[in-house]
């Protein structure tokens, strides 16, 4: 099992085995004040080997903030049933979309990690900014990518 792709989004859901995403791959998240409960979604493309069909894998989603504080976000079971149709020679994907609330407490780079059996399988960075009165982002926020 490996994660081919992982990213954050404003909203995501899985329909008929496909990911439907709105606001994917945000570089930063600007809020009016911290702490804040943010509504986000994680999207993972999990690729399985033929021998892994019918198995379940436990994946943990956790977030580390700029202070080095790591908190759990979710614990999910992922797998593909042997009853799911496959096409010989095609990759065996499981599309995971998970909507969650996470408390953002500080400005700076937050790293969301997908972990399986203690091993980090994927990371998803998100820079958190605070919009101060007058419409300016908090000092230090200009270091975020894409600015």
C-alpha cells in the first residue's frame, strides 16, 4: 500500500470511486482570529497491490503546528473489497476523502501527516495567517509560498 497523492481542500467527497474537490491544494489559510475550528478536507489516492485487495489498513491523520505540537485528527480504516470490479493491468486505487474540523491555534506552517504503522506515508502543508484590522496579514505571513 502506498499513497500516490495527498492534499487538503476546502471540501471533498467521494462519488462512484472518484474524488470531487472544491478548493484543493490551498497554500495558506487566512482567518480573522486564532484559535479557530477550521473545516477542511483531506484527499488521498491510495494505491494497492493485487495481493492487498481485501485487506484493511489503519491510517492516522495528525497535524503538527509551528511550535512542534502534534495532535491527532482522525483514525481511518482504508481498503478495497474483493467484490470491487477491477480492470486487469489498471492501477488499483482507493480514493479517500475525509472532512474534518481541526483547531488552528497559531500562525505559521502546519503539517498534516498520514501515518500507517508508525511510518509517515504523506504530508500536506498549510500555512495559517491571521488578518489583522486594516486588512493586513500578520507579520511573518508574507513568507508563505505563492506570495
